C-alpha cells in the first residue's frame, strides 16, 4: 500500500487506537433476519442461542461521540465502530448504511428501493474485537485495509430511519439489520 493512501486513512481518524470505554452518540443493534423479518425493538434479542451452523452477525454498530453538545447539528461525517459485534467463523460481511423505512423491505440486492446508500466496508474479527476493513486502490490492485473504524454521514435529523445492514459476501443476501438509534 502506498504511504499516501495510509496517510489518508490515519488523517480520517480511522487508524487510531480506541480505549475500551468511549463516548457513543448512536447505536444500531444488529440482529439476524429470521424468516424475512427482524425482532421488533421491544423484543429481546436473547430469545435463544444462535445457530452456529448458520452465518450470523449480531451486536452494536456504534456512532462514536464527537464531544459536541447534542444541540449542535450533526452535518459532517461520523466515525462508526464495530468492536463488540460477533461474527460466525470466517465470515466477512459487507456493511452498508441505508435510509429505508424498515429492515423487512430489504431484499437480497445491494440497492433496494433506491434508498440512500453508503458502503461501510467489510467486517472481520481481529483478536477479541471486530474491525472495519475498507477498500484501497482500484481493480486488481484493490486491497482491504484494517482501519478499526469507518466513516459515514449519519444524521440524527434524517427524514427516514437509517439502517445498518450486514450483507453476505457470497450471495448479497441480508444477514442482519439494525436501526440507528440516537441517544
């Protein structure tokens, strides 16, 4: 990887070490899709053990705090972390952030219903944490770099819900979904 590309990643704040406790402004609790739908926000996600024979992605995608008061409008890029997300072995799903009404509307395609779409990169386990891996380069020179966190435009004042969606790397089906809820 070229030094310039790595410098861009570091400048974006993606490669910094994060402490165990950090400020969080919003959370999307990823839950697996079961029979085409997800548990409602009031249902427990701990209804039973995960089936380890099926690919799974569960846990919080966190929008890290900016240190600004909550009354300040959020119009810029935000840093997202997935440290506490659990993945089945050898799974590296792609995460996307979309503005669509519900997780149920999402089919096995990357851009359903023309909703606003942001590619967050791949998720992979690194030790006891889950990190984002973002693409760098083009075509055959494209590689995925461990940046720990990723950056996306997420706003607490959006008109439709913002959903974080985990997509299977093999067949583009939705593995998990969660609505971004601001604190």
